[in-house]
């Protein structure tokens, strides 16, 4: 009986309890666009980045430690 109750409870928790997003979707979309624009400027178009087999990063293309974080602060 305990096993059936546990399975039922797990199903109820996973399927029926409301799930709330913990982030702002509009802000997430803005950040995704900012990041994509940054990568396009630094490394080229998205189609090139997704389909290239081998890419050598120039030293000036390396990312600083907090560069992405600073991009989101602007």
C-alpha cells in the first residue's frame, strides 16, 4: 500500500501542482538577443557558428572573466 501511495503522490506532485516560472520571460528574451548580437559581432553570423567544423579563436576574441555578466548590466 505504501508503494502505491508513493507513486500516486509523486504523479500528483509532477503533474497537478502548478508550476511557476522563476524568471522574467521578457527580460530573458532581451538577454538572448543581446547575447546573440554580441556573439555575432565577436565570432560571425549564427549560421556560420552552428555549421563550422573547426574554428580557431584569435587572442583578441577571448572572453574576459565577467564580460557576459557586464553585457547584461548595460
